[in-house]
């Protein structure tokens, strides 16, 4: 079957990763059905394809009929739905665990050929973070229910509109200090969003009859402190990097989590107690034939807006 006859259902496509992924898929000729809570607000996604190539569906991901309506007539499915912190209405286990359960059951029922599910690097048994617990449950639900699935576990993802570098660069705009939770020793393997999008496309094309898991990190590991140093260099700002012990960070996070966009939650402090790097126990970006892009070659292209003189500063 040619790509232009293949239809992909994407859940959570209006977010950071989805926006970068869609263009890769439309260029290859796939037709796309996007499930979103608010098609009106996601109208900007349509010009990423040719007229008629992308369709938006108003979807409550917990309503079986809504999800079926998106999956109907599709060949492939991608799940990008996720949250970083809980709110009164949005709970980790609903979003990261119950929805994958419903989705993978419906993928079976409707004869979907491959489901690519985005989990997170660092998922493991006996993690104290609720985020990680729910991601693990979600993976298990998919593996148990839908065999031809591919689970991708990215480390922190960077690129235009990322949350990681943009959040800390915003903080550096008004704060003379940047906090280093746990001394900033936690290691990350930041992956460029363009590489992750390529990995998702490759994963869609796999023909696996049993679930597969990939751990996706960029070409180098960095401590949190090193990442803050790189960021400050790029935005040409001098800020004090202040180590904060985990216990005190946890105390502060009880207050910081009350902000409309929480800067730090108690659950994120738990996450920061574990390195977020490729373990070596699973296939990686290399196994998908993708060479990771270094941070230095991308970061300056979008973070310049935080420099004093902007692009030419
Ligand atoms: N960004 C990273 O650094 C990173 C790292 C590791 C793993 N991941 C995982 O990758 C996936 C995508 O991340 P992202 O950075 O693109 O996230 P994002 O920008 O926050 O987008 C998440 C998407 O989830 C959907 N969503 C959230 N709550 C929902 C709900 N209650 N009902 C329906 N849809 C809901 C939203 O869809 P609508 O608003 O269109 O309805 C949104 O488009 C997530 O699973 C995330 O955990 C991300």
C-alpha cells in the first residue's frame, strides 16, 4: 500500500512533539486523523499538510465512541497524550495508564496494524514518582493488549517551543539564580525533537508481531548543571547556580506546585533523584538508523529570543 493510502490516527498531536511530527508524516504522503479536545484551537495544524490530508476530530479520549470514530478506517495509530503534572481534573493514571488501555483494546478491535506509544525514559519498576508509575502501567497495558506495538521512551526533548530550555531561559529573565535540585547532578540525554519525530516515523514502519521498546537519548549525556551552563552561555547571561538539597526542594515544591504552570512539583523532585539516560538494556536511536543531533547545533537557533540583543545579539 502506498503511504498516500495509509491513514494514521494521532492522539495528542497538537502538543510540542506532535507539531514537529506531523510535517514529517505529511511529506511522506500519509493521511492523518488528529484527535484533540479542541479542533478550533488546533486549526493551525491543517496547513502542515495538503488540503484534505489532515482532519481534526473533537475527542474525549475517555469516550469509547469518540476514540473509535478517530480510529475507524485507520491503518496506524500514535499516542502522544501526556501530562507533566496533575491537576484537579487531570490525573496521571487516567491519562498515562487508562487511556492506553482503552486505545490498545480499540486498536485490536478495529484492526490497526501498528501502535506507536510515547512513554518516557527512566520508566522502571519501583519508582517513587507517580508520573513514572503511571507511564509504566500504560506500557504494560499496551504490551498486554496490543502485540504489534512500539513503545518509545525519550529522555528530555529539546527544540523550538520545548518546555525544558524555554522554561529555564524564562526563569533566567527575571531571577538572578537558577536552582540545581539535588546539586544538579542528575544526568539527562536530551534528544532533538526532529530526531524523535524521525524515530516515530521509523517505528510506524516496523513490522513487529511482539511489542518492542526503544530507549531514545541524544548523542551525549549531561548533568542538569551542565545543561544550565550551556543554556546560560547561549542566552549570554550570568546567573548563580545554587545547589538545593532534595529535601528542601521537596519542601519548596509544595508551594511551587500551586502556580498556574507549576515550576516544580513534589513528583518532579522524585523524578530528579534518578538519572534519565539510556540504560543499554533496550535498542536505541542507532538501531532505528538515526544519528542524534547535538544540543549545540540546535539550541542557539531558537533560544536567541532570550538574549539581550535577540538573534543578532
Ligand atoms: N517533551 C518532553 O520532553 C517529553 C519527554 C519524555 C516523554 N514525553 C512524552 O511525549 C508525549 C508528548 O509530549 P509533548 O511534549 O508533545 O506534550 P504536550 O506538548 O504537553 O502535548 C501533550 C498532548 O496531550 C494531549 N492531552 C493532554 N491532556 C489531555 C486530555 N485530558 N485529553 C486529551 N488529550 C490530552 C494534548 O492534546 P490536545 O490539547 O490537542 O487535546 C496535547 O496535545 C507525552 O506522553 C509525554 O509524556 C515528552
